C-alpha cells in the first residue's frame, strides 16, 4: 500500500493540546517517547508549539535527522529519491498524508509495521522505535526544506545559462532592449542582486518592493478623462484612485472608454513565449553586468 497524497496546498494540519492533555484524552504518544524514549525527543515534544506553524508541529532534531538519513540511504532512497520527492518507482513523501499527520513516528511507525518494501529486503516491521523516530525526523526535515522559510532551504546555483546567448535574446527576440539598457537602468545590476533575485525580478518584476503601479484612464461619454492608479477592474466596473487619493468608480458601458497602462505588460506577455533556456541565458547575461559601464 502506498501513502496517499494530498494536492498542493490542501494540507490539513491538526492542532493538539499539551502532552499532558493529550495523554488524558488517550491520544498516542510519539513512538520515541514510548518505552525508554530519548531526551532529545522529549524536549522536542514538550517544546513543539514554539515558533511559527501548527501547535503540534513536528520539531526536527538535527542529530536524529542525520541518523535517519543513513537509514534512508540504505532502505528508501532508490524508490523515494534523495529528497523524498519520489521517483518513477515510488511516490513523493513530502505530500504524503501519512507523513503530514505523523509526529515523531506516530503514523509512520504503524505504516511500516504493516510491511513495506525496503532496499535491503529487511522487513520494515523490524525497524525499532528509535529508528522510526530518526527516519521521521529526516523525512520531516525534507518537508520543511520545501518551504522558503526553512532555515535549511538553500537556493542552488542557477547560473547555468550562456551570457552570450542571453545578450542576443535581450537585444533581439526578447525585445528587452526596447525598455531597458545594459548601460542605463541595468548598469551594474549583476553586482546589486544575487542570481536568484535577478531571475525573480526578471520573470516576475511586480513581486519586488517599490514597483510601479498599474494606471488607468477612464473617459465617460461626453465627459472629461480621469486618470489614476487602478483599484479594480472587471467586466462590470472599473475604479481608480486619483492623485489626491480620492476613489472613483464607473459601470462599464459601451460608451465608456477605458485605457489601461501596465508597466510590466511586456514581462507578462513574455511568459507565454520564453523558454527555460532563454530565461537562464538572460539571467546569466544580467549577472555578467556586475560593473557600471
């Protein structure tokens, strides 16, 4: 039986009370606390509500995760991959319902004891409680590494493109040069931003701080045009705020003229035609602009 998966962000996290109240309600303790247990597991369980996240989130013990990594390499890696994100032979455990519900082996242990294939052909039911707890720490560490807020998240080197090809695309097919200049607004940009930030600002420029707003000019039939920052626009209404901050709204009728000006329209249009190679080539080119020319 394979662990069930949950789609994308539809991850349900249950909020538990303290360890004492959990025991009082008859809830099962983590496997590493049953029997002899471990001091590190006890500290993690008692302090698991600290910091951001659900009150009962699994707090990873780095030393236990390192031990779990050895078990993973020996028993799990060929099917589930180095980062637990799955292969052609096994599912992605980062999205596994069992893993997301698990706390210190509470769900992983019972699943493995039912029997699950391993690389060494060692019965998974023979794993000890400490081994299951260590494996749980390792897998949860992989889950947290998928989050950008994770302290262990490290952006890999993305400068894999050809700067020369990037310059050619910038000045040609990409038409970037119609708005930007390597000796003007982009002079020295490679020295101001790290490659991942360059890529983000190139592909999704609106996500950065201090971006330019979308503006709109609305002209009623027989009336004077009014311009301002777009507040909202759909098939039925359009609204804006003028230079004084005053709010104006109109119903969209056939005789109402609306002209929208999006300073990032070219970047949005580029998303429909740029290839992965083009993107990496342009980023490599921008990174090469490290000095003001």
